């Protein structure tokens, strides 16, 4: 069985169309037209004044990570490794240790997230059976000058403030 081949004639056979000079000039005329119009009258520009005016963040937006606590102040994380296992970027590192606050579970001795490797997919939040990790801090600008500024350890994750209060989240606010 042989395949049928359909030959299609090429367009742009003339010298003028093959050189693309007229098309390049048309494109440059459009670009310069926009440039000079915006230069003379910039009142119609769609500009966000980022540092002064923060962007509108949707409610379901995934921000920087944080670890949550029980109402009595103890950590919810039991070092079950579900978030580390479910992370497609492999940016979460957990070392389990014995719990010292009287609960029967274990707790993480070391919990580290590398924000430079994280793709902010939210799979760690979905995988957590105890709702111990969340991405609702409202921190949308993560920047730094050294690599170790992007490594969140256990104390930095516990200090992360959430955008939604605990009792609001329990009632279904988020």
C-alpha cells in the first residue's frame, strides 16, 4: 500500500515576495507607529505600577509554603513523607524524628523546601492528610541575592503567615 502524495505549489514565487523587504517594512511601520503613539500619549497604556500597587491575587492562587499548627500550638506535620513523595520537582526534604510534645505521632526534625526548584504545583498541599502544609501566605514576590535565601527550613515554614485565619479556613472560607 503506497501513500498518496499531494504536491502543493509554494507561494511567494516573485522576487519581491522572496526578499520579504516589503513585509519587513510593514512590520517595522506598525512597530514604530505603536512606539511613537505611546511615546506621545501614554494615557492609554495598560501599566501596572508594581512595587507601589500590588497585583490582584485570586483566592485560589498558590503562594509561598507554610506549615500549620494545632489550636494548642503544636505542629500538625507528622513527617508522613506524603508531600515529599508527591512532589514532581523533588524540592521537599524531610527527616523524621521523635515527637517531644506528648503526642503519639512523629514530627519532622528537618523540613526543607527549595523554592528555586519548586514549580508551585500544589501537589504537596493536596497530598497532605492532615492539612499541615499550605500555600496561602499571600507572598507573591520571592526574591533574594543568595541561594540559601530560597531554602525554607522548618522555622521559616512555621513562621509563614497565612492569608486566611485558621478558623476561617475551618469554616470553608478558602
